[in-house]
C-alpha cells in the first residue's frame, strides 16, 4: 500500500469529519475517546489543544498500540490544516484494525479559527496540574538563594531529587539524593532521624518538585517540607554550579521504614478516595470489550525488569504523573496500578484522582495477587506491522563505506534532529519520515550522481520501519544500514556533528531548555511558560482538576 504518495483530496475522504467546536464539546463528556495529534512532536510543542495527545505519524507503528490499546476506541485525528497527514494516519490505523476513526476539520487551524485556546509545550495537563497543586495546597517553597544560605549555614536538612536517576546523574543540586517521584514516601522514613530535619525536594523545573514535596506533606510527615522553586533551573539561573555525575540514591526501605510508609500511604488513600481492586476485578476489567484499560507497574524500571505481572506496562509513579499523556492516550479510560506493597501505587493513584481521572484502582496484593510466575525483562513494545518494503535490502557498514568512497550512495538519516545534530555519518542528509516525499526530492537534487539511497537511524530499527515509505518516494534503489549509525560508530569510522544537509526544519522533536545554546534564556522562557499555565487553563475548561481539602482527613 502506497502511503507516501496517496494524499487523497478532501472530497474523496472516507473518514467522518468533526468540526473543532464539536470536538471541544466532547471533551466535557464522560465517554471514552482518543484525541490524537499526528504532527511531529516539535510542531505539537509549538501549539496544540490542551488535552490532545501527541501521536506523530512517523512513530505510529511503535507508539500507537500502547497509547490506544483497544481497537474499537473512538479516535479523532488532527493535523495542521487538514493537509492530508491525518488521512494518511487514518488509513494506517484502519489497516491495523482500528474501526472508529474521524478527522477534525481543518486541523489545528480550524481549532484556532473557532477561537479555542492553543497551548505550547509538552505534557501540558501534568505541568498545569503542578501549578494547580502549588496554588491550592500552598506547597511551601524556597528559592535558590535561600537554599544556598542553608547549605552555607550547615542547616539540618535532606535534599531529595524527585527525578529519574538518568536525569539526576546528569546534573543535580550539591548534596542531593536521588529519590524519584513515588519513591519519596516509599523510602523517606529511613532517611530521617529527627523530626526537625527539613526535607528539601527538587526537580529540573517545577512540577515534580511541587508534587514530590506535597506527597510528603500529604503523607503526614512531621518534618518541615519545602520544594526548591524552579528546581535546578532556578539554581543555575541564580549563578550556582550544578553537581555532575552524582550516584547517591536513596536505598530501598527497611522493614521499619516500609511499615511507616505503608501506614502513611493508607492515610493518603483514605483522604483522596483511592479505590482497590482484587485479581478477579482486574480480570473483569481486562475482559470488558467496551472499555479501555491501562495496567501499570509503578515501581522503578529496574524492579520491573526483575519481575512483573504479565501485561503490566512499566510506568514509574512520578513519571506517570509528570507526563500522563505519554502513557495514556484514551480519555476517560480505566487505570489499574500495581507495585509490591501498595505504597507507590496508592500515592500515584491519589494524584491521578486529583488530576481528574475517575476510574483509577490499586491492585490489592500487588505482585503476589495474580499468583503466577512473574515476567522478566524490559517492557515489550508492541510493534504494529509496517508496510512491507519489497526490494529493500540491508547492507553492512563495510559495504556502505565502499559505496560512499566510490560516490555511489547517499545516506539519509531518520534519527531525530537532536541526535543528528550530535552525531551522523559524514555527508548524511537529515529527513523526517512523514515528509519523505519532499525530503527525498531534495536529496536527489543535492546528490544527482548517487546510484543508491541508504537509510540509517540510531540503531537501524526505525530506518527499517520507514523503508517502505522511502522506497515509495525514491527514484533510487533503497537499502537500510544494518545496525544503523551505532554500527558505523562501533566500526571506528568517522562521525560528523551539527545541522547540515537538512531537508526539514528541526520541528520533529521537542527541544528541552537544556538543548539550546542560550541556556539562560531558554530556562527563563520555560519557567515563565510553566508558571503562566494556571491562568491559561482556566480559559479552556477541558480539564477538571480535583481539590481535596485537608479537613477531609
């Protein structure tokens, strides 16, 4: 099936159309549906409806099954301006068995013309929720200057970093201990010996620090708890130096610490209306063909890989709250959480309830509930079958090196622009899969003597998935580099960096504040955006966060 050169005209569309006003009205209803933006992630970041989920056309095969697992789910697709991209995505989804697909008329431009709010950024609902929590619960915060004074004074305090280890290891506050998200309540009781020790929680910016500090407060700790206003970004902007390469991690709880954590999580569970479900209830939900279910293991990735319940996906609790739409693509779906002792599942469920999810359950008994042997290894990614690329061969690094030396090949790199900027095969062209027809036309014009087009990506996997699209769009024979750019590097062959031979703007992927040359400006802009979200969401009304007053204890 040719899915590159077949942008059927609007009049011939077989997909129902919904205007923006109708889609916006659906957001206030309780029925399930998936509202998906099929543009590239960078375009999504530049502007989108508040509660739409990023599902780039380029990555449908690798992300769609996890984000929208139920094939009968009602799906509404949006592109930039009804420009054919949503049509192409609809055809692919239909080929994979999705049965209820509509397209929003005129795409994002139709949404704008209807006078509806457009939001920049990614994970906006979760980011806005962090601001909501700080405002409604008055989460205590200190700025970087105050933290510096405390450090200089030798204040009795404990600095806990609520980010995943990889982020923490890259950069952190001096003296910080990594204790990500849902691990805070789980591990904190063994870290404090005195009730007057102040607990300081931070993240890279704002959200995870706010949620982390408020988690400890909600859990009833007697210690003073504060978050660092603006996190490591605020620390950097104040002129301080971040620590690099720290390996200090909060240890798993002792029996005594775990007993205290379980007791605290039960208090939180009662206050925030967390519901539990047994194994029979879970099986009933899994068997219901009319509803979508997301079953998450909220422990650390390392624990998940050591053993997890079959069909459970890995979603560390803190990250699930920080980026809910990265894990859940269906509005109003059911969510079941599990862990090994209930602490992290209950804490995560309490936040999902406040985020506005109405059917969230904790699996009673956790890992032991299902009785059978646990699965081992990382989460299996369900790959929806890409179009078959007939005639596309794989070549190895040595063969590519020979072809390039002879001037007989041109390399097209389908890695994202951030990775291409960091390293690529010298002379390679950068292209975006969803724009391959135009991109490969530029390559052909720029390398007129080439006799073969060779696709690469980080490890070659994504290049192989996109091979059929390239073959349909290319006048040259197409090959895939076996092992991708990683194999080229492993062979000791030279690599280049920077943005050269670009067939597309760098709007294919989100650039974090740390990815820009002017770090001070990008951090300041990001923090301003995050703080201003609380005012903007009040104009949209498609999110209904829930406030639980302390008196509910």
